[in-house]
C-alpha cells in the first residue's frame, strides 16, 4: 500500500530505510529494530527526489524545523508501508507465513507507538525511525490515533484485496491517507477541526489518484482498489484490468473515477486559503501533486494499463503556483 503522504515513493535509490537486499531484490527483515534511520541530510535528499511523489514538491523550500518533522513523518509512513508490503523472511514458505510475519512486525511497530506516548516507560521505542518520530510527536503535539490508523491500514491490506463499494474504499482511505494530512497540520501547528475536514478530502483524493495511476501494478500484487460496484456498472471484469491496454469500458470507468477524485480535491482545496507561509506552500504542493497526477491520467486518455501515468514537472510547478496564489 502507498499512503497519501506524499504518496509514498515507489522506491528509494538506497537501502537506508527499506532494508532491501541488493542481492535478492526483496526486503528481508525479522524485526522493526533492524531499520536504520539515514542522516537527516540524506533523508531529505531522498525524499525530495523520490519519483512520482506529491509530498516533496515544496520540501526544499520549507524551513529546516518543518523539513525535519516532515522527513520523520515520511520515514514513519515509509517504514509502515514496507512492513505491510515488502517484509519477508527466509523461513516464510507460504503466503500465510508472509502475512503472519507482516502482521507481527506491524504489531511491533504499534507497540513502539505506545512507547512514545507512555514517555518511553519502561523502555524507549526500539526502531530508530520511531525514536525520530517521537521527537516530532513531542515537539508538535501529534496525537496517537493518526499513527495507529496508518498501521491499521497496512493490517487491512493483509486481509482485504477487494472493495465491494465506494464507501468501503473511502473508509480504507480514512486509515491509509487522511492521517498523513492530519499529522502534517499538527507539524505546522495549524490543526483545527475545520482544517482537518478539508485535509481529509484532499488526502482521500490523493490516495484515489494513486490507486488510479497504479491499477495494473496493484492487480499484479493481487489487489483491486476500484470499487466492485463501479466495475459492474461499467461492465468491466478483472480480465479487462489484466489486459495490456484499456478497452472502452475501462476508459469510461477511469473517466468516472478520475472525475470523482478531482471533485474531492476541489472540495478540500479551500484549505490552502486558510493557511499562510510554509504551511500554505506545503499544502499547495500536495494539491498540485494530485492535480498533476489526474492530468497525467487524462493525458494518457485514461488508459492506465499500458503504463503508469506520471505528472509532468512543468504542470506540477504551474499547479503549485496557482494553488498557492489562489488559495485553493
């Protein structure tokens, strides 16, 4: 699963956080403690250059204190993602074994979250990534629930591979995407109930955009995030999604889903206008990333099966400037 955090990068060029084995090409780990936090400078460099991201758009332009906390959040979300999607062990012979391992590691991570909020009693968080996140929690007043929700989303990915109706997918986004925006608001010290509601719309839209870009990749991993009721409505089958190119039914489905995500972005967009300075820049960057991603799907004529649509940097920059200046 990829979160809306800046919609978590497909890959990192180095194995600082993922623990990826260069010889096997897969992540092999047995404990959350094995994850090593990179230096802050290198972390920001990786985040800022991660491909396909909505998050790093404005990272380099933000004050150092915000960059540090956003980078901590990025690596927490990235660690959570990797445990839910990539963790394997030499002794895991079956899919059930892999699932059990991932659930155990996610439980370890949740225990580290509990240690943060217990003040490190009787012991501090075990993972270096979580010790860094503890600094952000302490300095920014981040509540526990968004962190636990992100972990729960990855647990859900071990159990759920299909979503019968859109409300089911929306509830998943409430766990996998919306908490990221909420934490970002706390990092900037601007979290209010009204802003969180607007942020939730943006983050759900970003998560949907990510899924729509990655229909073929998700299917290859055994997951379909397109609601079953929508597949049925447009006469699409799983075989259609497995084809090398989109047929007319798939294109019509993707038009519908892309417009749905676009409306959600527009509903959340007024959040930008309530913010000032660095917070306004960061949120405008998220919004711009989502709009550029949806524009890429449209530019590819809604054929998300021949290749993953990617937003172009000029379009991203233009959307960022417009969102920042217009406040939406």
